[in-house]
C-alpha cells in the first residue's frame, strides 16, 4: 500500500515537471518578462534614478549650509604677544568657528534649475517607456516568426505524411504488379526530399525559439514554447484609420514624442538660468567662533577663560551686482537659445520619423490585407485542384508528376496563407500599438 502511494506521488511530480517544462508563453507574458529582465531597460532605469538624485540636489540648493572649522597654529621667532607687542619667542593659537549661509535671491536660478531637473526626470521616464516599447516590438516580431515557423513546419510534416502514404500505396500496387519500380523509386525520392524539408523547417523553428529566449534573457530554449493564437479563416478588415488619424493618436501617446516635448520645455528653463547672470544675488550669513592664544614666557589666561572671553558672533548680508563679466552672461544666453532651436529641430525630426513609420505600417497593413485575401482564394483553389488530382492519380488517370505538382502547389498555398495571416495580424497589432493600445493579437 505504501509503495503504491509513493509511486502515485512520484508519477504526479514527474507530470508536474513535464507540464512546467512545456509551459506555453503568451505574447503578453513574453513582453512583460522581457521588459522585466532586459539589461537595456535596467540601464535606463538607472538613468531615471540618477535624474531623481539630480532633482534632489537642485531642491536642496534652497537650504542653508553649515560648516565648522578648528585650527591649531605654532609660530617660532618674532611674534605678537597678548599685550599687542612683538618679541622673539614662540607662540601658539587655537581657534574654533561655526558658520552658515542662505541664498536669498539668485536671479530665479534655483527655481528654474529645479523645474529643469523635474522636466529632465519626466523626459528620462519617457525614454524608459520608449526602451520598453522597443523591446516589446522586438519580442512581437520574434513571436510572429516563431508562429510562422511552426506553421511552416506543420505544412512540411503534412507533406511527409502525404508522401509516405503514397509510398505505401505504390508499394502495395507494386506487389500486385500494377505499377513499376521506377514509379515507386520516384515517389520515395520525393518523400526523402520532403523529410529533408521538414528537418530544415524544424531547425528554423528551433533557431527562432532560441532568438526569443535570448530576448527574454532565458538561459536555454529547452522546454520553451509559445501559445498559438486562433487564426482560423476570417475576412480581413476593408478599411483602416488613415495615417493622419494614427499620427494624431501617436502624438498624444508615444513616449519618444513626449520626451522631446519635455526637453523642449526644459530649454526654456535653461535660457532663464543663463539670464540669471544679469540679476544681482543676495545671501545671508551668520556664524560664531572663539580662540585661545599663548605666548611662551608671558602670562596668559587659561584655555576655558580665553575661549569664553574671545567668543564672538556675526550676522551679515552679501549683495553681489554684476556689472561686466566679459560678455559671459550674454553668450550663455545666446548658447541656451541656440540649444532651444536645436531641440526644436530634434523634435520636428522625431515627429517626421514617427509619421514615416506610421505611413510604412499603414501601407504594409494594406498590402497584408490584399495578400491575405488573395492567399485565401489561392488556398481554396489549390486545395480543390489537389483533391481532384489526387483522386485522378489514385484512379490511374493522372501521372505521379501531376500529382506531386498539385500537392506542392497546395502546400505552398497553405504556407503562403499562413504567412499572410500572421503578417496581417502583426501589422494590425502595430496600428493599434501606434494608437496607444497594448501590443497583442
């Protein structure tokens, strides 16, 4: 009884392990995993953290600083005594001080610098989302390639099944003398070629799985599999949003556009920071300190008494008015304005590149739609032709060459239809992705 119980447990564990190894990944799971483990994404996340630190530094410029100092000096030879006379003797002094300063007005440099770093942080966050979107697109492309290779492999193996059935049929006819050995040999050669093709498609599928696991940062492709979406016969859409409509949605959602707009706003703050050099600055300072002084050979109060007697405090304001600094402020403002023009050009270039990408996706989708419709019709026609030719061949009214030609045409049309389906689904998903939706199909 105990042996049976342990045997059941062992079998259950083995089945669970097999199920774990054959887990099928959806496109969303692949995208999420890749984003979480991709090194480029992690590097961009560190850039965002760096910007958080920069923003904190900018905000802390408003705070007062505080510094303390202590010094011990020894003098030899002629020196000043406590009676304010000079004598040739050794002297020593000890001093302590504590001071602070607060910027009161800096020509609006500090608030503009804070705003600049806030915009830089938001831009870095958008850059991070752009990197994630790039990874998702790469994963989707690899996912579609796996699906396509899976279907091609299935078609190749169906071809092997058809050829092996015909070899068995011809072998039976040869045994009763109704076909020649040459016909059987020709069909065996065709089947061998089909087996080779199936092997090549299996290798292509394995390589595409390897490419996907490398994108996901998995250690091995062993046990990795993906889900096949339902791609039964369907009628493709007859119309799509125009490139201008897609572009309008993309402008409001694409992170690369948002990042460029934030950086353009940041250049306005850079100009204001440069213009701060025209304004006077005002700061407040305060401090306290004391010292101890001893001349060798002369009487002096004790350390604690001198520290008490020499204790002093101070308060002060410092106003600095710029008059002429060799045109450095003027040129800094000019440079900041040129940077703004350059950023405007960069944003315009990014928008144009995005519009070109959308145009490419739109017309690729139109072409994929037309290809899918044509492939569906071709597949139906070639399947009908193959069934008729197969019946004629089995009745001896068609040659083996005609049969293989009809079979190859049929399997090729199946392969083309599969490719057209996935191309259509992928292009349709890209249109939705540019409009701000999740990349999925």
